[in-house]
């Protein structure tokens, strides 16, 4: 069991679940998980505040902290834009450092790209912040191969973070080959399809830190046959569906690290146990066949991009 294949995603941590979140962070560190991932916009900044509390008194070399920046929310919780303008990055980093109570961040990365801003300008600013000692390495999120190559020429990119699951495998051809060629680490999140590929879905209690169209009242009933078919595989293996999907992602992408997003020590342990699962070639083939024979509704593979700070959905 290689515990380094897992990282702790802190998107759901906020002031309402502070105690449980802190226990989860400590449980992760005790288990040997050292990679922690948050964003300055997660829970409108509360994730960083809770994580800062959890890390008080813990030696700085005992964990590796990744922080994303740039997404803009309005008071209703709707994403209305992106700010990765080079002139503003230093301020965003400053606010994160204060909320976290830290002197530096190990891995700092824009949450998306703005097509109106040359990636070279963004990476150049991040390189200056690294030179100043405020960050230790630079990452990219949901990036295409060409932009990744351009960024890497300005400054070596440490990690590429991308969504990846049985219902969204675009990075297998979009960015993973380039990352592997350039020696860049791959970090995947959303391996449960943002809540769809989870036992709770079949219990009528779908949950996700993100609003997945696949879980709407209109789409969920049409997606249940797909989830039940996968659950059948999990039952035969004697594991939970979420464990099966985590094991599938780790098997399918053997060099990637997988983020586990949770505020529960129990759920964290469930994912750690998934590292013990061995999927045979026959298991993988059966899962592939199930995926190929079921359409997932609310999963039109629309990509969210930004131009001049404004969101653009492309089908």
C-alpha cells in the first residue's frame, strides 16, 4: 500500500465543520498523507482558515501544501469570473498566507487560465514569487497540452491538477502524455464523478462539494442504472463503490496521485483502504464495458474556460 498515492482535498472544510475537519487533517497526517490541497476561494476562504487552525503546532516539513487561486464568486455562490491577472496574484497569495498562518506555500497554481492573458505572464509572476521565497513550486490546473508546454518553458511546472473519473477521461489524451514527457507530476480529483459514483447515490443521499448536473432531479433517475451496474462490481469485490472508483483511477493512471475530498476521518480511512484493492485485467475490462454501455446524463463534457475574466462554457 503506497500512501503517497493519496492527497487530502480540503474543498469542503468550513467553520461549520471545523472540529471534524481538523480531526480529518490530523488523521491524514498520522496515516502518512502529507499532500494537502485547498484554494483561496474554497468555502469563500473558510477552507484556508480551518486548515490554518489544523496545522498550528505541526512542523512545517511534515506536510506539502497546494493552493489554487483565482475563481470569483458572487454572494449567491455563483461563479462569475476569474482573476489570474499577474498584477493581482501577489495580493491573492498574501491573503492566503495570512488565513493559513504560514510564511510560504509549497505549490501555488492558478485555478484556470484566462485566454486573454498570456500564460507566460502568469508563470513569470509566479516565478518571481518563488524567487522571493513565498512559494516553493508552481502548478497548473485543467490545462491543455500546448499551454502546459509554453508554461514549462518559462519555469518548470511541478504538478498538473485535473478532474478525472470514469465519466471524464479527457486528460488521458489531453494532458497526461505531455506531463509524463516533461516529468511533471499528475494530480487528479473528482474520481467519484462529483458524487455520482458513490454508494450514497443509491441510498437516495447524493452529496458533492460541487454542483453536478448529473445529480439533478431530472438526470439522477436516468443515471441510476449505470451506478447500480458499477455497484454490482463493487459488491462482488467486497468493497464500496467509492473504493472501487478510487482503485480504478489509481490503476488506470498508475503514476498519478489521487485527491480524497472529505471532512470525515471515517471517509478518509475508507479511501485509504482502497489502496489495498487489486483490480485484475478482467475487472478493468468489465468496468470499461459498463461505462461504454451507459450514457451519463448531465455529463456533456462542457469545459469551463475564461476570457477577460468572464466564464465561457463550451460544449
